[in-house]
C-alpha cells in the first residue's frame, strides 16, 4: 500500500511537471457544500497561483446535483462526500472527513460521557440537511441497527451547513434544543468558539471523491487541476 501511494504521488508529480507550461484554459467544477466551503478553497487558491492563466469556475450543490451536473456535461469534474452509485462516472478518493453530532452548550446531553444509544437518538430533536445531500444520506446509513431515519424526530430540514449550524447554536434553552449530524470540518470553528459541543456518538469516516465522466476526455486544464488535488 505504501508503495502504491508513493507511485501515485510520483505519477502526479510527473504530470504536474508536464503541465507546468500550460498557459491558458478553464475548468468547470461542481462540488458539494462541505467540500466547496471548507476543503476546496485553499486548493483552488494554490492552483490559481501556480496556473494563473487557467480559470476555475465552481458551482455548489448537494451530492445528487453534483452527479447530475457531471453526467449532463455541465461540469468536467465533480467533488462529493460519500459513496454514491453512478456507474457512468469514474470515482477517485481524494480525502476524508467525519460526521459528528453537535448541540448547543446548554443542551441536556452536552455533558454526556456515555455513548448515545438508539433510544437517545429517537428522543432528540434533529435539524438535518435536505434529502439528496451527502451529509443526510451518510448519517442515515450510519444509524444503529434497528433504527430507521423515519424513527427520528426531524424538527428542521435546511439546505445548507451554515443554516443548520446557526439554528442548532441558537436553539438552547428551556431544557431542550436541536442537535444535528454534520461535517467535522464545518462544525470545528463553532466548537472551538464555544458555541457548539460534540455529543458522544462515533460515526464512520466518510471519503471525499472526485468524479469524472468515463466517456468524455478531460481537458489539459482539468488534468492539471486533478493532479494538484
């Protein structure tokens, strides 16, 4: 495995060297919200510095929208969280994140040490992303055996990580409050600021994938950006 990783790194370095002389071009990207807001921007900035003549155009949506955009040719490259089934797309793992469950500091379970049980999850008031988002589908797939998504009390469904986090952070009071399952990358700033706390529920790691259509050739600009990820 270590040799394979080294070989891939060396191949990427060779490709970057070959493409270093690329002066002009553009790449249409479509990324899911967590990747677009927290993981992708520094990589886009670094690429822009090393390839100033290549324009990067980024659209943002949920995982389902990203897949549809790449299938329809509206984006050359897609970036999603989680393993969605799309046989016509080439999928390559590029990074990983983890879902965590968070609440406001005043939540009754904020000081809980013991792992949350299925009965706890059923009793909580959830704020969740919309159907079709990678965050929502990954969380529902990770629920304990015997607990279905329909068993949860879903109080709010919101279309962005920022809206979810703001609602949860503002919900404490009267002995209750909302909880959510969300990207650790997205929640970290509010946890560090003391506006959210992590609840004790271990959820699996979720990979980030780059998507490309199997039947369409990639532009040299897209190849250069892919090698830089």
